[in-house]
């Protein structure tokens, strides 16, 4: 069960960490590896209304029933081993994220935002805890799960924290296909808002955007996201061989972050992400 449930989550760039079912759960390996590659269409920066295309390499695996997976530029390692055929799945472990938002002038298409200057790459280190239940609604193999990740920047880029609560539901369509739905949000500290959404008087003069200081006054929910994803095996079994995947998400910027000129004037409160790709499970 646990091997399948990382199949799509390991190949989606911050869209939806899907829990895939054990539609063929007679045998379960204690170790496995899936590698994937795809193409993602993402905003040129958080809050942008311009988009760019990025390559998407992803990896997920399991070593002696301990899972690890990447999700965009994040790495998760589950320290709790999952027993064979367990109805409940408990997660607890470390995670690390590299945040490249506005770290390259070339990636920013909007002239005004580019004039604000680039930001350093953030390295966010923390942990996550989660719980999942198999056999909830549509079949003995669907899964409903919840997870919360908490991380803090240790590289001095924004020197703040990010809290990410998530709720996910996944159901199989057959032994070879599944779909999933996810809802998530991001809660950030005041230094995060100050770094990415506030505009100093000096930056205002350089960019032509009005000065703005509200995003850095306090912590708050930055955005909420709804995601849909699906996968299709090309080998006849999701546990091995080649598989195609696709995913999409819609995010809505919230509060003082949405009111920042970086979003309200130069960008958009509505954010979209699309991913297509292929993966292979050994």
C-alpha cells in the first residue's frame, strides 16, 4: 500500500502528494525506487500572472518500509516504518525545502517586479507529522489523509517559518489508474511577508510600484490551494514499470499578501500550476 501511495506525490511540483491505493496488494516490497521526469507550467514568481515552463525531476522510494519522497524542491523522509497491510498510516519525520522564488532576475517576466531586485535562495528545514486511513469511502483501497509540515529558513533568505497543513483523498479507478484531490494552505511568519511582498520606499522608486508594508506586520495565511491529479500505468500494474501522470492546481492568494502591489498590480491573486510527466518504478 505505502509503495503505491507515493507514486504520484513524488512527481508533482507542490501540487498534490497523492496517496495511491493497493489495488494489487498481494505482495508488497520492503524497498523500492521510483524516478520520474516531467514538465511543469508555473507562475514566474509567487503571485505572478506570467508563467514559465520548468523541467521536473522527482524521486521517491522506500528502504526497509521507511519512505522518502521529493515534492518539487522539497525532500521528505518518514521515520515511521509502515507495517504490511496496515489500515492506518502514521507519518513523522524531517523535511527540507529549497525556495528559489525571485532568486533569478531572468525568471521574472514583469519589469516592475524584476526592478525590486532578486531574493536569496531560502533553505527551509523542519519536520512533518501525518495520519492516513485506508478504506474510507469508495473501496477498501481508497485513502484519506492529513499532514502538517513546519519549516524554518536557515539560510537567512527570509529567516522566517512556513506551516503547511494538507488534506488529501485518493481513490483507485482500477489496478492501473487512480485519481486524487487535495486541499492545502500556507501560513507564514512576518519576515516571510516582509521579504517577498513588502516594498520599501527605495524599491518603490526603482520599480514604479507603490511602497507597501502591510505583509510584514504579522504572520498569517498566505494562500489556499485545491489540487487534482491522476496516474495511469503503462505496464498494467502501478507498483512497477512505466506510468504517466498529470496534475493541476489552483491557488488563491490571501489577505495582505494578495493586496501587495507585487500581486494586486503586477500579478494576480489567482495562481495556476500544471504538470505532465512519466515515471518508472523498479
